[in-house]
C-alpha cells in the first residue's frame, strides 16, 4: 500500500508538470523561475512520499516519535542510511524497501526533469 500511495503522489506531480508548465519563449529570468518551480515541486513530492512512510512508522509503533519517524524515513528514502535511528527486527524489511522506493522515485524524477529540459532546449532552438 505504501508503494501505491507513493506512485500516486509521484504520478500526480509528473502529470502536473507535463500539463501545466508552459514552454513558451520568455526571458531568461522566467526560464530560471520555471526551473526552480519544477525542482521545488519535485522535492515537495519526495518529502510527501517519505512522509507517507513516516506516518506508517509512527502510527504502527515502529518508531515512538513523529520526529524520529520522519527523520528515519527521509534518511531511508534518500538512501543515506546513517544508522543512528533504526527499526526493530520486525520492521526492518519495510525500512529497506523504502530505500528502494526512494531510489526508484528519484530516478523517475530525473527522467521527468530530462524531458522537461529537452523541451526547454527545443524551445530555445526555435
């Protein structure tokens, strides 16, 4: 279920970017603002996705505080894995799978950003 929610969030972000970000010839300033918008919304999507896992850890009792749940989730999602906050044995597989999901979602974001930047390049070439 966590994977499904994560894919839904990421799909909504991708569809929003592809549909509502306009590729019209404008000033360099507007192009930079557009790039900031795309990257910022990608980060928001990733934080929301890690937040879904954090809610699961907190409400299931895997971690005792919201702060530790969010911290562990962000560290796992980003595949940093500091190891200063860990899950007990029964929850470890979910924590490890979050790292895989995070890596997939980051790869997906990179693919969307490449398409976005290609559209920008073709717009500037015209």
